[in-house]
C-alpha cells in the first residue's frame, strides 16, 4: 500500500503556460481597467449634460420688470395671491416684509422673496403672487415671485 498520490501538480511543465500563451485570461486585467476608464468618462459626460440642462432651464425663466409689474413671468409657478399694503418687517424672524389687510394684525401676510427686492414698494398697495409655506409664528407666510402695484 505504498501508492502515494501527489496532491500538488507541477504546472511548470504545462505546455500552455510554458509557451507564454494564456489566451484571453492574460489580457483580463488590462481589459478591466480600460472598461472602467471608459465607463467613468461616459458617466461623467452624462452627469455634466444633466447638470447643464437643469442650469439652462433655470436661466430661461423670464423676468418681468415694468412700471407696475415686477418678478417672474411664470404665474403658474406661484399659485397663491393676496392684496394689501406692503410694510417692512416680519414676525419673530419669519418674513422680511408683511402685507397689512383689513381686519387688523391677525390678517397680516408675512412675505419673503427669493426672486425680487420688495423694499422699493414699501407703503404701497400691491398684489403679490407666491407660494405659501408653513410657519412657526406667522399666520400666513408666502415666498413672493411676482408683485403688481395697484393704482
């Protein structure tokens, strides 16, 4: 019972490896690296194109500036509207301005704007279009996108 089988095979005499021809396996690391580089460049171009198209659509927003109308031309983007006398000041840090309306301070609408400078219209009757946001202190807080002077 002296039949000992060799557990480890000697590959040094293998004709395929000894001659240096490893087939596709020999090029696998280089192909993997090239594939990763190509995918990286393509994904970078895709992300850049998406970012540029978003930036271009934002820059196409039309702005109105006439004697009586100032702000974004897209009224559909600002579903809420209200009329009153524009005054300086918000309430407890909410809003930069407010609209005084009939009924006293409980009817005030507190305003902020990411689109226009409302300070030039203080003490004038205006109609504003914007989007209502929830507030902690203000009864009604609106981001104004369009302002119209009343005559």
